[in-house]
C-alpha cells in the first residue's frame, strides 16, 4: 500500500473479502459481499451508495460493533475476530471513534461528560479526560456547551457533541455515519474541516454520506450497491453519476 505521496505505510483499516448475512431462510439478507477495502493513515475515504446498499453495515464491521459472516476485518494490523471481548472493547475505546446516526448520547451526562466517557472508561484520570473533552468540544465549535445536557441542546449541537466524542483522545480511526445530517451547510463544512484536519494529523477517516459535495472533501470515494463495492475511482463526478442512477439514501 502506498500513500498519496508514494511512500509505503501500514493500513489503519483493512476489510478482506468481507461478507455479512443477516437472518436465515426467507428473511436472509446479504448486507455485504466480498468487500475488499484498505484505508491508510492520513486518508479520508467517503463511502456512498443508495439506501440499503450496506454503508452502515460496513462501518459497524469496521468498528468491531458487528462480526462478518465471511472474511476478516483488521484495525492497525489486528484481526478483530481474534480479539476477545475485553481486548476488542479496549481497542474501540483507544483507537476507534464512531459517530452514530442516532448519536447515542447519554441524557443524564453533560456534553463534556459524554465526550470524556471513553477516556474515563479506559482508566484515565477524570481531570485529564475532562480536559481532553473540552478540547474536543472546542474543536467542533462547542467550547461553551460543556455543562449542558443533551436535552438542553439542539439536534445539530447534539450531533457535534457526538462528533467530539469520536475525536477525543488519540483515535487512529474515525468512522462517521452521516455526521453532517442534522447540521446546516456552514456548520457541516466546519465539521468536515475538522475531520480533514484529523487526517492531516495522521488519522484515517471513513465518512458515509449521500452528499457528493461532502464526498468532495475525501481523498477517495467508493460506491456500494447491493452490498458490493461497485466503484473505486476516487472521482466525485463519477460518484455523483452512480448515485443518481442508484437513488439517494
């Protein structure tokens, strides 16, 4: 594997012939089939495709939140299937940041407490975790919202808290499922700028989006249809054309 500048580098994320089947018999669904994908440090990868194409399933597998039926997923060279439950949980806390579509914020915790939670669960000191959380909130433009609870914030503000939680600490892989969905265009671009900066600092980011203008921030674009990787040209114009034929999310 080579970087954009041509140097050899170890991938942060690899999917090797990955397949995922949900259900059995008449309700059997092939969510992903024979997906091969590699993402390297410093790369922002956009994943596009119509509804039901397997985009969210791909992110769940990449983050170790689901298990493939076939193939294997590796994060920083570690096969996730070979890790026990504790080691997998530790890897997710330390190396993988995940922005869920439904946000998954805890309503009883403040914004700062929500963001700091992964670091605290990993055994870090509360003081250092809260300091890192405040830095992450500042990064997404919420420096004055640390003491607010999710129910006291707008949907867009809650979404930025979820993004800050995914970015907090030394995350090497950030997985973002439609992270700009509840944001206005200006704030959405600010969030994409933050993700881009994380790539420049050496992280790998996988961004699921149905917006070609957001995918344009990526170094490379891949397109899924019916659980299969059908295009990996890296060109935004090509992705727009495929998206229009396949329907939007």
